[in-house]
C-alpha cells in the first residue's frame, strides 16, 4: 500500500514565526514606554518633558543604529544580531529596576536598551524576509510587521496591568527576564540567516531560478550614500512620508496616547481597552496591507494610509474640545474607541508597502542599506514625535497643537506618495 506523505512546511515560515516573536518581544517592550511615563513622573518627581526626553534619546540612538544594522548582519548574521540585541534589551530592563533618577533612565533605557531595540527591529526582520522569501514577499513583510503590533497588543496593556498591581519596578524586572531567559535562547537555537544554512532554497525560489544557478552575491550590490539617495525622487518621496509615519505613530501615539487618555480623565480600564483595540486592529491592518501590496500598487496604498490616518487624528481634537458631530453629542469614551480602531488599522500598515517599494526601486543596490536609511528617518520622526508633544504639553497644557501639526504632515505625506514613480518605470543607477 502506497504511503501518502504530507508536504513539509517550508522553513521560511518558521523563520517568519521566529522573527515575529522576536519583534513582538523587543518592540513590544519599547512600545510600552508610554505605560511608564506617569509612574516615572511620580517616582522621580519630575515633568513630562523630562521623561519625554528619555524617549527622544532612545529614538535618536535607535535611528543612528539603523543604517549600520544591515552591515552588521552581512558580517555576523541575523541570528547573532537578534540574539545579542534581545539580551541587551533584557539586561537593561532588569537593571532599570535599580534606577533612582531620570538621568540613569536616559543612559540605561535611552542609550543602552535602545542599541538593542535598533538591532532587534524591522530592518533585521525585513532582511530576513528578503533572504527567505521570493514568493509572497509582501504578505510575509506584513506578517513580520504584525509582530511589532502584536507586541503592542500584548505587552502594553500587560505593562499597564502590572504597573497597577505590582508597581513599575516589578514590571521592568519581569519584562527583562522574559527577553533574557526565554526569547534570546529561542532565537539563537532556531534562526538562520540564509536558506543555504539549512541546505534549502528560499520560499518560491525553485520556481524562478534553475537548480544549478549560483546564489546571488550580496557583496556586489552597489551602496549609495545618503546624499546620492536623496537626489533620487523615489527615495526622497518614500523617506519623508516614512519620517511622518514615525512622528505620528511610535512618536506621538505610542508615547503620548496613554498620558493623553489619562489627561482626559479616562479610567485605566478604558485606556487599556483603547490601547488593546488599537494594537489588535494594527495587526489586522498590517497583515492586510502586506497582502494587498502583492496585488495592488503600493504607492496608492500608502496614499490612502497617510490620508486616512490624518482623518483619525481629527477624532482626538473632537474628544479634547467636546465638539459635537453633525449635531449629535457622542460620548468621549466612544470616540476614543473609534479612534483606537481606525488609527490601529492604518498605524504600522505603512511598513510592508514602503519596504516592498524600496526593494522594487533599489533591487540593483544594497537593499539592506536603503531600508536602513528609511528606518533612520522613521526613528528620527519618532524621536521628534515623542519629545515635541511633551514639551508643548508643558507649555500649553494640552495636545491640540501637536495633533493639528500631525494632520498637516500626514496630508503632505499622502500627496508625496501619490507622486511616487511607477515601479514599472524605475531607472537603474
């Protein structure tokens, strides 16, 4: 009797799962920063602008690291970079237990942990996907980005609950132990940089290349300086919108949404619900965006995402100013939930189409370096988006100016994406 053997699952999907888990853990911890703003203000008797400065330093260090991450991967591999970065974050969070002043936070979290955040980021994940996937690359990028969103869904509300029940010191200790003793060993044991290290080809590669054709040499790819890249419209018109993405997501919302909700008087339960919904719909939007990026024009997807994101922030202005909508008075809690859902759908959804366009526009260059520069712009935006609203809050007592400025920036970003060239007419360098 003939045995029917089930087709094996390609190891690329296991790599994607591991990258998902790594990003969930490390970036989830990073995105939990907003949960610690109020406890740290009270613990150290300091202002919001001082704590926002910690976030600013963190994002700047994160940003500076991004262009160099690709080079480090070329030298040491994805497994080593992911493992060491997770260890750095984990040990830094454990040591944060002993912090007694804001300046210590600036060094430990703002600098040291942020080096780890930079090495356990979407840049590394994007290179992993590029190495392991030929088919369904957009979908894989969407799932990869969803790892960060899943971290937001799980670890941010968890941090809020743990802060409430046990205090912030126990919370950072538990987060640090999780990364140090569970995530880092898991990554080291199972992740591989290239399919050849498992004796196989990338997912879908067999359908596009002959079996005896040599693997492409990444070292031969040309590397352009940032000044050369800025002269190319397709890079500039990807970079500025991605900068605005950083300003409005990980900068403004992920840092200040929780303190904004507390400022408006929402209960911890309502705040946690809003954050969870935002993160949950973030996963949905990120995966859907990656799926659509394989089928539709990514530049039009980005145009919609940035434009719609501008509309969602209008809801926050309505909340804070008690404006009636079309003559109807809608409760602030319902508006907060509506914002969380709508913003979540378009939050991290920009990553997959942005990275896919970059791989299409610059396929004859070192894509890792190009993606590194794009994420640098994103993190610089995140840094400014975390610091400036905190300073403006101290000066004005509110977030109105920050929200209005974000809406204008998003509308400009949407227009720039509309003007991106078609990938069918990309000019080689």
